[in-house]
C-alpha cells in the first residue's frame, strides 16, 4: 500500500511511457485448410458452365455365342455433369482515420490495412474450407437437441464444429441442413464462443428471442449461405447412396452409385483407425483407384499416432502453390503410400480418402480474389470517411472419377 502523498502509477499515467516490445501479432484463428491447399486448381472457369464427362460402363456386346454377342451389343456408358459456379463474398472496411493512424512502425505493430486485409483473406479461407467438406446446403453445425432453446448459450451437437464459428458472426437457423426446406425468419449475432465446450452464445437474451421459431435441433448457418454453397466432398460422395431421380449437376447417379457417387466405407467393429484406412484403400483398389491422401480431424489422427506407438513415419507435403504444406503421416496403402493429413474442417469420426489427381477446383480467377476489375482494391465509401475492399470466389469443386474416392467413418 502506498504511503499517503506518494506518487502512484495511476497518478503518473500521463508521463509514464507505454512499454511496447511485442514483435509479432499472432492470428488466433484457424489457419489450416489442407484440402483447399492441396486440391488441383483451374482458374479459367468461364462460360455458362463446365462439363465433366464420366465413363462408367464399357460396351457390353459379349457372349460365347456370336449371334448373342451381336444382338446384345451396347455402346459405352457416359454421362456429362454440367458444373455451375457457386459464389462467396467477404467485405471489410476501415475508417480514414484508422487507415492514416495505422501506418508506420512507430504507430502500429502491423500496417492497419494489410492486417485487416490478411484477416479478411483468412476468414474467407475458413468459409471456403467449411464448404469443401460439406454437402452444398451451407449448414455449419446443429444444436445439441437437448438444451432448451430459450438459453443464451447453446451447445453444438458436434463440439468439434466450433471451429466454424466466430464472435460477431451473423447466423440464421433452419430445420434442415440446407439441401431442402427453407430458412427461418430473422437472424442472430454470436456474442461469445466457448471453444472447449463447443458452445455459442447469442447477443440476445436467448436464441429464440429474435428467431422466435428456433428449436434446439435446428441447423446453424452463416447468414446468406442457406442452400447456395459449393458442392463439397459430402455432396460428391454422400453418406447415403443416391436414389433414382436425385439429379446431381444434371446426372442421375443411382444407375451406378459407386462409379458416379464414390465409395461409402464403414469400419469393422473394433478395428483400429489405421486398419480401417488400409482396408478402405483396398476397397478403392478393387475399383481401380490409387488413393494417395486421407483427410481427417486432429483427434482422429492423434489416435492413429498413439496406436502406432512410436513407429509412425511422417513427411511434409506441398501445397498447389509449391509452398511446404502439411505434415503427413504415411501409411502403406493397397497400391501406393497414403498421406494422412489433418484438417480441422473435417468432422470428427469421419475421413475422406482421395485420389487427388481426380479432383479439381474450378474458378474464375483465384480462390479467393479481390474484386478489382476497375484497378482499385480500396474503394471509398460513399457516405462516410472510410474505405472498403471486397473479395469473392466464383468456384465449384469437380471430380473426374468419383469411384476412385471414398468417404468413411471410424
């Protein structure tokens, strides 16, 4: 306790300097987007649509009797999927005063504009990565179905999907995952995120304060995403084999659900996760696939590393831009080594085993890119002393051989 009359730090606050020796501003968001970084890119997705042709059957004029073979001859079985572009946007702004005050190393840790642009890009990558693993409906998670919706804080059904949410994010709700149905009226903003418990808090007193029809089994969407997201891995290789009449980019995949909609693989009871992956590679090997990469959630790969008891072998992968990408665990697959790569966007307990050269991310320009066709990255805001920049993605995921790829569960 200070003696009466002594000067205190509070009393001297206007003459004492602020000690500021921090050398780096750490970006405490989720930077890893392994599938986005490694999938092949095609930046010339012009025109109205893009066709991917699949040959899923050979001519069937075969018999040990000549006349029968001649009578039963058929042509090859081909289909053409017409890919259309999905759209995604991210817009950020900065006031003129903040722009000027945030320049120069003596004033700021990083350039204010560059820092905000980088943050905008990273947040955009999060959106893109969420979509790449999903089914196109746009849902990010679902409430747990147990907690009263009249609560301010709601747990997610899958706590690991907390990686899809941020403070300040505007959300809408729906009773479906976005592949059918419609969104409920009104929106809510997230005020807090509990990343340990997998819970998100509303700004309002409860989740059903503004969204009055909300239920504790509802799916959660970033506002504007319902039903218009990119067709990701769960759309190309759905959990349930496509039924007759279920059109996907104009193709009825029910005629050959493996070759047109991939392999659905379930682990044997009690099987170790690494054994499940090896078995899945053998299943794809039977189909003619040579899978080379598996994407799974952090905790699932951790189980495999522990099971291998110090015998795990690792290698560094490369992203499509040539940079060093991700640390991959190497397993011996059916026909070739398989890289097991962590991606926090993957759902826990699920994996996708892919032959990467069969996949392509088609887009107009980069994914994402600045909207700068007029030559300006920074735009003056019309009614305020500020500037904004706009980013977008015009893109779609394609697969040239779905039957060489699998989605599985441990």
